[in-house]
C-alpha cells in the first residue's frame, strides 16, 4: 500500500499532479514542518523499535489532508504490531475504561433535567432560544441545592431541637419590645386563609417559612452541641458564597467560549458562511428559520458596517445634531426610569401606611408595590425601545443599551423598595426618635421586621409567578387563537408574539435577585423559587411551541450569555449589600427570631468564638494574624501574576495567529491577482487557472 501510494505520488495519478498544491508538497517530502512526516519504507520491526522514540498520536488531531489520513489509516490497519502482554493488558484496560465512561455518561443523560426538551428546543429554534432554557435550568438546580443546604443545617435541626435546648445568651428587654403575637384571634373566615396564603400573614407568618418562627436555642451534650443561631447565620453566608462560586464558574465557561469564537467577530462573513449552519435543526420549518437567522446575521453585520461608514462620512454639523439627539433621548429614557422609580417609592410608602387593613382592599394595598414594579418593568422598556429607534445606534449597540436600561430599572426599583423599608424600620437612621428610642427600631409598626422584609420578598416572588400564569392564560393563548382563526387585517398585522430571549432572561435575573435578597428573612424562599421556575419552564415551553413565532432578530449568544451572568452577579451583589447591612447595622427584633437577645445579628460570632476551646481560639487568631495573612497575600500575588503572565502570552499568541491569518489572506489575494494577470498575458482560460491554483 505504501509503495503504491508513493508511485501515485511520483507519477500522474490522483495523489500526484491532480492533487492541490499543499497535498502535493506534503507527499513529495518538501512540506512544511507543521505536517507530520511518514516513512513508508520502514519495516514493521523498525516501526516497532521506533514506537518508544516517537509517541503515537491520533490521526484525527493531526493537521493533515483527509486523503493522506485515509491512506495512513489503511497502512496502520495492514500493520500487525507485536506487543507484549503488559502493553496488551494496558490497551484493553484503557478501552474498557473508555467504554465504561461512555456508558456512564449515556446512563446519566437519562436523568439530566429536561434533556429531551432541550434537544427539541435546540433542533427547532436554534441555540439562541435554547440558551434561555439552559439558564433557567441552571437557576432551578442552584435554588434546589440551596434549599437542601438550608434544610440540612437550619430547618431540620430547628424542627428536631425545637422543644429542647437553652438560649446561648440570657438577656431581657423592655416588655413592650418582646410582645409579638401574629396568630389571629377569634373565628377566622375561610377566605382569610386564601388571603393569608397570598400575603404571607396569619397562619403563614408564624411558621418555618419566615425568620420569626425560629428559636434561639443551643443544644449541648457531653459529646454533641449545636447552636441554631450560629448555624442560621453561617448557612446564609455559605449560601451566598456557594452561589457566587457557581456563577463565577459558569462565567468562566462562557468567557472561554466567547474568546474561542472571537467575541464580536463571530459575525464575520466567512465564519457565518462556513460554520454558521446549525446541523441540529430538524424539519423544513426549522431549516427555513435557520436560513432566516443567518440572513439576519449577515444583514446586521452589513447594517453595522453601513452605519459606521455613514457615521464616518458625516460632517461636523451633522455629528453635532446626531449626538445632541442621542443625548436628548438618553435624558428622556433616564427621565422615564426616574418616574418609574418615584412611582415605586410612593407606592411603597402608601402600602406600608395602609398595611393594617384587612379584606380584599387590604390585599391590594399589600401588593401595591409589586403591582407598580411589574407595571414599570413592562411599560418602561417598551417606551425605551421606541426611543432607541430615534437614537439610530448600530443594531448591536441598540440591544446593549436597551438591556442596560432594563437592568437599571429592575435592580434599582428593588433597591428603592428596600430603602423605604429600612428607612421606616430604623426611623430614617435616627435612633433617638420616639418610635425607635425604646427598642432601637420601630417596634410599633414592625414588631418582627425581619419577617416583614421576608413577606415583601415572598409577595414579589409569588406575584411574579401569578402574573406569568395570567399572561400565559389570558393573553398569549387568546392571541394565538385569534391570529390563527381570524383573517382580519388587524389580527394578521398583530400576528403571533416573538420569543425575545434577552427580556425573558432579565426576568429570571430579577426573580433570582428577589430570592437572594429575601433568603435570610424567608429561609424557604429558594424552595418556592424552585417550584416557580419549574412552572415557568413549562409555561415558556408551551408558549414557545404553540403561541410564539420565532424571532427573526437574533443575538450573539456567546457575548450575551456572558452579559446575562454579569447582570446576575450584579443582582447577587445587591442582595449581599442588603444582607451585610442587616447583619451589622440594624438591631434584631427582640420579640422573634434566633438573634432576639443580641445587639446585632453579627454579635453572635464573637460570642460563640469566646465559647470555643483555647487551642481553637489560638488557631483562629493565628489565621487572622499578620504572620499568616501576609505570606498568604504574597503567595496569592505570585499565583495571580503567573496567571496574568500566562494569559498575556496566550493573548499574544492568539494575536500573532490572527495576524498570520490576515497576512496569508493577503498573500492569497496577491497570488490570485498575479495568476489572473499571467493568464491574461498567456491567454489561459480562467477555469483552468483556478483548477491549477
């Protein structure tokens, strides 16, 4: 086989004159050093002797033409190697482990959450829409694991040790500050239970759902001790740290994908043409959809280039007019956001002032901040989208600006709600105020303020779920039925709705931020959010397949996925600030909760520290001393500098490779021009010249 291959290479066979230039150079022995060389004249004994000197490599990883790979594969199959029994056992062991690993991976794929649904979504709607559902699954798993963490260290010990144990601190306070009785007195009507379920009051307020029901007990035995307040605090801290690690790990994966695909250069014409097709598409409809998506991506790139050229050709007066218009529209959008935040501010104040009323009207007052926040999150982005059309940004810039405005509105709106709550709880920070002087917080309005904050986050989470179900049943389904069964021009103009991935992902980020904010005050909120996201998955899936037409305007999923995680990290940062402020600045409620006898929630840490043994205290003091922290800091700096240098080297290598690709492209263009000129001089047909090239 090898001699026949050489004869074909040296003669006029297929592998000789009729092959491309690069393949002829490889076979003739004058190829570049990048291609591996094969000596076909070696005997099997000599090949066996050279096994140790030259490690074997998989043909699939070698930079060789396909024709040469096929020939090398045939030669390898014809060769009968002589190996020892140890080497044969190693090969059989490696093959068995590989089969076992593949079998385990296939077995575990059956237990992967919604695996078949993701395949169906990706095949019919592409990876862009699939990224939303993957992000939703990530949040479902994150919330469920967080609930298991809270249940294992806080909920279960509280249930088991509720009737036993003692308080770690024997403290008393004013009698007025220790009174708290949320249970309703007298006969309770049946519909009040439904109202309590929606608002988190009544029978739900004094339950394991909220902070106020947990005791400040500590179980001590000769061989076992468990401090529930300390476990409550450390579980919350570890919960935030666990979420941070998961987000950073996922951001690292998204960043590697973005760097590998070139970030914004993914819209390059050649990459779209040669690697832009999604072979996971199933059916004619999905194929046509992918064709439209590729058409739009090319259109977006051409539109961006057209806008850049048009911006470069503007005169000074035209630039002044355009930038003035953008500044004016930016102020208008900022004014809409400020107006929405002011409405949230006023609605929260009005709701807190009328919180004592009962019945349906009292329920409306309870949900008034949630209603205003949801309405603002729906209306303001629509108006900002119309403003973005006037600003005349590039398509990619328009999407980023719209997302930033929506993020600011959602997160800052939640911050305004929390600011009003803190202001009323702490009497605007004036401890000597008559409402806060006795108990260090406004006990008359908020006898258990931690539970009240948890109720607000509970209502926001529940209201978001109810709005999603109501929109699905009352808006999306009737719209699809009207559009499909009514041939009116108005109905056809409205059409089916589009599944917009960015806005849906921002809704997930907002919901998760609410859960992080209220998890300390409502420990079972991650479980509620898990159930909410599961219901949301099926609602969105039905909406996607039955009520929506696929969006023609796609987005670059590589950079957008990383941006979504960055926004999620901002939400975690907001929740962390809220928790730190609650732990260190506000006096805990004296009538409820595991920290009722401490001046601050964090005060339990030094109190528990001095209850440890002397050896443990010295060890912890050593960890916090300069003798340990300075070497650790120096070592961290060295490791950080190493990774920075490594990243710099890799970045330079990538830049050099990209420059080399550009130079090779220019060389090819130069060669094509030279061949065209030579063919014109020698009067050679262009088709024949192209074949020779």
